C-alpha cells in the first residue's frame, strides 16, 4: 500500500521528485521519487516545499539509499543540493 514517506498517511498522496525542476529526469533515473500526502508535500509550514529541514531529510535520502558520495552526486547532478554537514564529512 502506498503511504506518505514522511507521516505514513494513505490519503491525498502526491508524487514528489526529490530533486525537481531541471533534475526531475535524474530523480526518476535514480529512484529519488517518493509519495507524500498533500500536507507533507505542499502545505505550509511543514510541506517540503516550505520547510527546509524536511527537504534536507529527503535530499539525504540520496546518500543514504545509494551509498554515493557528495562528489559523486555533484558529478551526476552538476551542483550540490546536499546538506553542508554531509559535504564537510564526505
């Protein structure tokens, strides 16, 4: 059953590309797409489009699930969207 990646709700689910805009296709390629309920996705103050801490959690998903390095991420995506503390520890 599909659930919100952040809160576990099963209603009003929306597909969220963790790295959107010009990187949407790369998010698809690397499986960086999650289901989010409408409230965790697009509603202030806690929706990922309004809450930098929640967005950072999703960005860290890339490193956690792929085992890639920050340098590897930059080589693929052309820039660094990953949290500074992860960059400093890489």
